[in-house]
């Protein structure tokens, strides 16, 4: 099941559904940093690949409930 949260509500350990150029991946967030203009986060997919991206404050993030 997926649900939307504000980017500023993301926490390490959340499962985030992220759209990339190669498709959609589900990441377990390992790091969430609040910056002046938005949120930077890092996480790993099920295969262990590391992803890094960011979002602006107020954007909706799609999370997955295990």
C-alpha cells in the first residue's frame, strides 16, 4: 500500500517509492538532510544500490507501507 507524505516528513527507515529514468524503485532511506531550499535524502534499493536525490519543501513523497 502506498501513501503520500510531505517531503519534510521523511525519516530514515521510511520506504520511499522513487521514479527514475530507468523506472520506479523502492528505497529504504538511510539519510535525510533538511537544507535551506529542500530535503536531500539517500537510500538503498532491495539489491543494495545507493540512490541520492532531493525534493523541495511542500512536495509530496510517495511512501510504501510494508
